[in-house]
């Protein structure tokens, strides 16, 4: 997007996609060095995982020989961690916060022409040992006016792509990082591209590159109850069907926004997977996180998606502040009653491990701080906080999660096997059953041993559960399952 914007403003731009191409630090630095002419270097800092890599790349680059005039950072993590980044990365000149579509070309031209870039809105920089953030915020009001994304970095050998069709969400979930990013004060809660603009881009990509599968990256594709949001979704489906594009796509939305007619229409247009943030089967928890959807709404949405024959992904978080063995049991039973047997992607083992992450600055963070819950900054992610948890829950997770990880690995292997679809579905369902049955079974064992102190508990639990149940029992079951059906790669 930024590349397309810069080109529109008359600058050349090159994208080096180190992440998807698995480039080493040396390879990344080499590719940057090979780009000719004076440069403004920008790094996308989506998460903290890339910070040390950026640091190493910057160390390897010869700024004079490469004629690097300015280094800037942007993206989710950069937006909320400008102080940390500017203090740690001495070679970085600026961080541009939030949606930078409009500011970025101005920064490029200010640097190119030697103008003062510090007056631009939403820019953080160092001054006299302090980090200053310039006032103001810009964002595109009409997403149809954005240039189409520069996709020159995408692999030519794939028929899949990411696409953005809207920004923001009207929800107010207390843990949500996305709305902290895209719902700033004074901004409309949801901005969108017209159905025509999306389908035009898809038509062009189908013709030029044979792209037939899309991950729609929007937080909330359906936008809300407002008329134009639903109208747009129907219009999008109409246009895909009319143009006969034979496209498959995945999207995320809220459970309270779907209805059977819309689902059927989108399915006929190519919708294959829907991600719903169900989060929990507990009414009081849904209220406490301000989900804006009830347990009944969630159950109805799950049923509608199942009935429409669309595969389902779920946001679900049984592990959260205040979780007990009993609340875990209730959450697992909710999944057992309402989700078992659904076409789940990637599989129930993920939902059974789901954790509420507390981001710095989120309403959840503030509530927990006010309640006096002990929290500790997570050293790896930096902008997330770990919170005090019940010791029995911690022990249970230590034992149960490795099993679920093994089941998930098996599910991914099965998803990648070249076997008939119906057989794949049967295996996935069997693995989901294993994940649920083992988790409920392990919980029952933990309940039986609940009188033991921590060290005896770990001593007793680790051997019977981890070695017998996980290493032998689960693996043997998966193997049996595969052998019974005589599955092999390339079947
Ligand atoms: C698609 C996606 C991915 C794809 C990206 C594919 C690709 N080739 O682009 C993949 C699968 C690779 C991915 C990986 C990861 N992701 Co991701 N991803 C997303 C998702 C769904 C959409 C991002 C997107 O494309 N948005 C559309 C574009 C237009 O918007 P944007 O990226 O925000 O860019 C704007 C600004 O951020 C800014 N900007 C972005 N880059 C840059 C660079 C510069 C120089 C500047 C100045 C500005 C700038 O300007 C843009 C225009 O305004 C978001 C959630 C969401 N709905 O946004 C999560 C999200 C960004 N991902 C997230 C995470 C955690 C990860 C992973 C760490 C997951 C993991 N455990 O491996 C990795 C990290 C990868 C990395 N290199 O750091 C989190 C980040 C949370 C955080 N920072 O605390 C998010 C918010 C999801 C979430 N809520 O948890 N992800
Ligand atoms: S519905 Fe999803 S995107 Fe919207 S506020 Fe809640 S968690 Fe965030």
C-alpha cells in the first residue's frame, strides 16, 4: 500500500519481503544494499519478533555506501512502542504511528527535498534525549481512493493472496488490539471499499496472475447492522457470481452480524471459511469483556455456519484472568456441545488452548490494574502482559497443552496430505474428538488429585499424563486412525 502511494507521488519503491522468503539477516542487508540511489528505508514492525532482526540488518548496512538518508518504522508494534524502538535502535530516525497512508509520501518528499519532516502528523522522533510525538493523525476516509496494493513482492507461484476490504470494527471488546489501532477518537468505526473496487481488483489479479484464493484481512468484514454494510456484502457476492470468477475466500466477522441468507449468498459466491470471535460459553465473561454478543447469539451463529456448510474458525479463550479448573471444564463442555463435529479450521486443539492476551493500554489492562491483579511485562512480546493465574490451572495447562500441540501438528499434517476431501474431514473430526476427550479426561484426573500440594501433584501428574497419555496413548491413537484408513502421502 505504502509502496503504491509512494509511486503515485513520483518515487521509486522496492519491497524486500524477508519474512515470506525466509531471508537471512545477511541476505536482507545484501538486497537492500543492491538498491541503487539515495534511500529512505522503512521497516514494517508488525510484532516485537522482528526488532532484533531489524537491529542486526541496520548494523550490517553501510549507510554511506548505500546512501541511506532516513530510517523509519511503522505498523502495529511500532505504533504502540515508539519510545522503546527509538531508544533501542539508534539508527532509526522516526516512527510513523497508526495508518500512515497519507503521511508516508510526505515524509519521503520531505527527506528527499531536505524539508523539516518533524512537523508531519503522528511522527515520533528523538530530541535532546527524549522521544517527541508530533500532534495530529491522518487516515484515509474513503478506502476506494487508496491506490491498489503493490503486489510485486508476492510469490509468482501461488494462487493465494491477502486483500483488505475494510478497516475498523464497531465492537468494544476490552482485549482488542485491532480497535486500539484503527478506531481512534473522531474516526468512523468502520471504513470500507466498495464491492466494485474489490471485485475489480480480484478480476485483474485472476487475469494477470491466476489468483483464486483470498484471505480477507479485515477485522470485521460485515461492518455492522448499518444498511450499507450488509448491502455491500450482498453486492460483493452478486458481483463475484455475475463475473463468474470462481474465487474462494475467508473472512472474519462478529457472530451477531450474520444471518442465514447472507451466509448462503456469500457461500455461493465462494466463502469457504469464517472466523467468529465467540471467545467463551460463559455469559458473565462475555459481559465482562464487552463482547456485545450473548451465548445464545454465538450458539445460533455457530449453527448457521455449520448448516451453510462453511468451515469455521473460532476465537475462544478458556485461559484468562480468573480461570479455574471448573471454568475450564464449563468451557470445554461448551465446545463439546456446540462445536464438536463442525468443520473446524485448523481444529479444536487450538481453541482448547486459547488464551486472553492482555495488551498494554487496552481496556482489559486498565481493568486488571485497577482490580490489583499482578501483571508482568512479557519479555518476548513487550506489549503484552502476563497475569497471575491459579496454580492448578497453570499445572493443568503444562500437562494438557503439549498433547494439544501434538494433535494440532497431526491436524496440519493431515490438512496438507493429498487425500480426498471427505476423508480429510473424517480425520479432522477424529482429531477434534481426541483433543476434546483428552482435555476433559485430563481435567477429571486433575480434579481427583486436587488435594495434593503442588510438587507432589506435578510428580504424580507428569508421569501418568505426559508419558502414558501423551507419548503413547495419543500418538498410538493417531497412528491407528491413519493406518485403519490406509492413508499415505499422495493417496
Ligand atoms: C495478514 C496478517 C499477517 C500476515 C502478513 C502477510 C503479508 N504478506 O502481508 C502474516 C501471516 C505473515 C502475519 C504474521 C504475523 N502476524 Co499478523 N496480521 C495480519 C493481519 C490479519 C492483517 C495485516 C494487514 O495486512 N493489514 C492491512 C494493511 C494495509 O494494514 P497494516 O499492515 O496495519 O499497515 C498499515 C500500518 O500498520 C502501517 N504500516 C505497516 N507497515 C509499515 C511499514 C512502514 C515502514 C511504515 C512507515 C508504516 C507501516 O501503514 C499501513 C497503512 O496504513 C493483522 C490483523 C489486522 N486485521 O490488521 C495481523 C497482526 C498484525 N499480526 C499479528 C501478529 C502477532 C503476527 C505474528 C507475530 C504471528 C506469529 N506468531 O507468527 C507474525 C509476525 C510477522 C512479522 N514479520 O512480524 C498481530 C500483531 C499484534 C502486536 N503487534 O502486538 C495482529 C494485529 C493480529 C492480532 N490482533 O493479534 N500476519
Ligand atoms: S469484534 Fe473482533 S475486531 Fe471487533 S472489537 Fe471485538 S475483538 Fe476487536
